[in-house]
């Protein structure tokens, strides 16, 4: 026998599915397989002839390089990560007050857990790092997401620490939770060994993986203004993994932080909220990646996302 309560739950569930399907349109241009292959090829063609310059800028010796050196650098970076405090960084170019509602909820949660976190904007971030004029002129206004890509590696290279995207929900304090993942002194969430996400990064200062990423981004934007693939940062990571043995050596020592597990809150956020959902999500990962790419009017009443937005909690 179906009750009115059951009817309401089914309606909320169906509304949640509809809202999730509607979001697909907003992502269709960022996950084109042909674009990924083309972007990888173009980045490889750009970086390969500049490899000696790249290695020298990162303090690596000339020649082909060595994975064993990368493993030694991983050990050194792990020691630095364990022995030093890891500052927490979060960034929204126009400031938290101007961020989308879901980002404001996520940043409020992060601030509650880490009152000392650096909640940065276009002005305050320049108090911590020097941003090259070329990077600012090419990216800050026209490509703010790619500007933020540069900001995160520049901060982590200089200070070490934990980068948390403004749309990341953090269920608990990160300073202790992240340490088991810093076996190489650097960690990204990953889908596969070489396919990473950069919405959450933890690293020791001067970690080779981070330094090479920053140098490669500098090289690209100093010479070019085009974007062969929306995920340029990821294509650069994959190319460095292929071209630089020390990069491979350090990354081989990195622990796995599952990107799949870190997206389960996003995948379920339009579904009905229930008491205890927070406990389940807390056990899945140390961080959950949400998104502001949804129609606010389509968020179902009684959904997990509606609960997060209204209560700033799970």
C-alpha cells in the first residue's frame, strides 16, 4: 500500500533526478574526448622541445633524468610535509561574499573547521605571492578558472599546504586527515594513476610535482593565449608525467585519494536529505567536490543540496 509519505519521497527523488540530468548540459563542452586527445598532443608538442629549459628551471640536472631521483625527492617532500604546518588556502577572485550560494556554504564550513584558513580574493592573494603581469593580463578577467589554476600552484610551491576549491565540502579538519595521503609529499585526487583533479591539492613546499606544474603553466601562458582544452592543467600534468622521469618517480610514491569517492555528494545532492546522510558522506572521503553549475530554481525542496544551502551542514 502506497502512503502519502511514500508519494512525497518518490516525487522528491524524481525531482532530484531531473535536476541532475538538467546539469549535464552545463558540462557537455568540458568532457569532449577529441578535445582531450588534441589538447594532450598540443601540450606535448609545446613542452617537449622546452624540456631542457623546464628541467633547469626546476633545479633538475641535464640529461634524461631518473625515477630514482624522483623517489628520493618524494621522501624529502614527505618529511617536510610531516614536520611543518600545512596552511589551508581557499580562493574566490571577487571575494566570498560574491561567490555562488553553494560556494559560500562550503567556505563557511571550511572556515568553521579552520579559522586560520586563508580565504583569498584578487587583492589578498597578492599579499602572499607575486603574480606575473602576463598571467594576470591573459587570465584574470577572461579565464578566471585558469587564473586560479596558476594561483594554487604558486601558493603551494612557496608555502606548502592544502588547497581547497571554494566548491569543496570538507566534513572534518584536514590538518591530520590529509597526512596519510602525503606519502610523496604531494597528493591530488585521482580517477586513475595519471588522471587527476586539481580542486583539492596538498603538498609540501617546493614539491617537484608542483614546481614543474607551475613552470609549465608559466611557459605556456608566456608564449600563448590559446586554450587547446579546458583542462589545460590536467593535460600539462599528464605530459610532465610522460616526459620527466623524476616527476613519475615522485608521483609513483603518492597515495591514492579517490576522485570517485569525492564526487558522491555531488552525485547525490539533488536526492532527498535524511538524518544520517552526513555520517555516511563523512566516511567516504576527507573532501567532497560540489559544483555551482546548476539551476538554483531547480533545486528540489527537501534535497541534500537544499539542506546544505539552508543549514550550512549535512
